[in-house]
């Protein structure tokens, strides 16, 4: 890796100023490769992977280590479209580790898909819940992380977790239903975050691992970011979680799907870009630009977009190739996030195959009305992202049956 860095740096120094079309792009690519080499050298291992020799690693352990060291893509197209071999109670299902997760995936996917084609509030809540369970950890703590404690203790009642009550209720119900089949709350939360991410149009299909252990002790306080934080505070906060500035920029992009309810209650339901419920890169340029009136910007995001340590990557995600670049970087960064505080990473198993297929394209059928709403031409519609009927008058077959 260091030799690659040296070579890239040497080539950059040797190249003359761009004098013909394509030279600037080539130099930009070389700079990105140089920066990537530096980041890879600085990546830290976590959990039991810090001490285990390569000879002791399982195949999954080796893959996760490679993802954490930025040597392997964290996305996967491996999918199982078959029907589970039996009900969750059946011997056939119990013989397949991922069978129970297939049934859970069916339920979550149904809840996370909105009739508008966008992902629902529950999906967006599931992504945030995954963050909030895992991020309550730092390299100076002895507990916390992706351990399910946010829902196994009173941790969910902290003000940091305002707005998560609906997804918390759903997760607790799924836990009650599936825990007897060996499903931990820690896994349920993180698998839920990954399913929600890929259900959101354009979202990445992140490799998904199970086997985390639950912890009934509430996580430490003061470890979650605030929307008013400075860039310096955020960078230091995440560095203590082994997440560098580059990956921090990738992670905050999840704001692209959101509608806020507590940061500014006078603007309840306002989104953070013009395509709420869609996993696109509109959030990045709109944070630095002049979006429509209803788009709300967090001070923390504005601060990151301007800081010299984070601005270059912010601009990379803003560019024409930003979507795939962001999806790749987000998948790696979130894989790390989802394993914070997990000390049995080498023993985890993979159940990525149960996730639904990625949705690589999406057209907002109601974008004309959505744009009018974003311009403030009519009142807030908090269910807009979820329910197409709110804007289009389209009623699903299910809705028609229920009205008859």
C-alpha cells in the first residue's frame, strides 16, 4: 500500500499542468488513489480482529478485516430469491441459519416500502436506530456499541433518541416474535438498518453479518453527534470510534432520506434535500447550495462541508460519479459502524442473501407536486414520502379493498 502511495505521489509531481482534455480528470483520479492509499494505511482494526492472527481468522473474519482496511468492497449482489424451506418453526428452517432472517427480511421490507415508491419513515428510523445503537462506543469505553442496549434498556428514552419511538416499537415486536429462534436485538437492529438502506431507492446492498451479542447495560452517554456540532468536534468524536473524516462524510449522507421532526419543531417534516425517501447524493450539493425553502440544513452538515479535512470528499460525492462512489464508501463506513463494540467479529456468519435486491433507478411520479410543496406552495405533508395517495390520489388495490 505504501509503494502505491509513493508511486501515485511521484506521478503527480512529475506530471505537467493539464494542457488537454482528460488530463485534469486523470490527475484527479491519481489524487484520489493517493488519498485512498493514505487512508488505507491509517485504517484501524476493531474488536477481536485487533489481536487475532490471520491464521486464526475464519473466511468471514478475513472478509470483514479486508473491508475494515479498505481492501474489499462491502457491497454484495448475492441474493436468494427462493422461498424459505418452511415456516420459521419448521425443522428445515431451523437447519438453515439464515432462514429466520429471510422471514424477518420479508416483514421489514413490507414495512419499509412506501406506496410512493420511496422508503418509509420506519425505514429511515431503522437506519438512524442502527447508528444510535452502535455509535454509543469509543476507543476509551469498555462497553457499548452494536449490542442492542438502545432497546434492551431505557437508553431509548434519552433526548438523543427523540423520533425513534415508532421504529423502536416495531423492533421490539420483531424481537419478541423471533428472539426464541436465536435472533439477538443487536443483530435485529443492524440487519434492519441494512434492509432499510437497500429498500430506499438507489441505496447500496451492504454485506450483512449476524451473531452479535446483546447487552442489557445502557451504553455510555455523550457519544452521539449533535446537529450544532463544529466540524472539529465531529471529527474528533468519530476518530474515537475509529471512523476517519472521509468515512464521516460518507455516513452523514444518510441525511438524504430524512424528514426532521425535533431539530426545528416549527418545520416539522421538512427534509434535508429535495428527494426525501430516496438514497441519492442530492444532499451534498444542496447542503452547500441554495435549495428550495422547505429543505432544512443542519449546522453540523454545513460545518463539515466547509472544513478542509472533509470538504474534498464532500465535493467528490457532489460530482457526476458521486452516487456509486458514495454507495461504495458508505457501505464500508457503515460496516465498521455496525461492528463497533463487537468482540466476536471472527465468529459472525453472513446472511446478506436475505436482503431484497437493490433498486438502481427511481423516478418520482409525483415530483411536480413534490416541488410545489418544497417551494412552500401548500402546507406540510408529513406522510408525503410514504404515501403516494397524499399527492397523487392513487389508491392501491389493498386500500380499495379496505374501503369497500
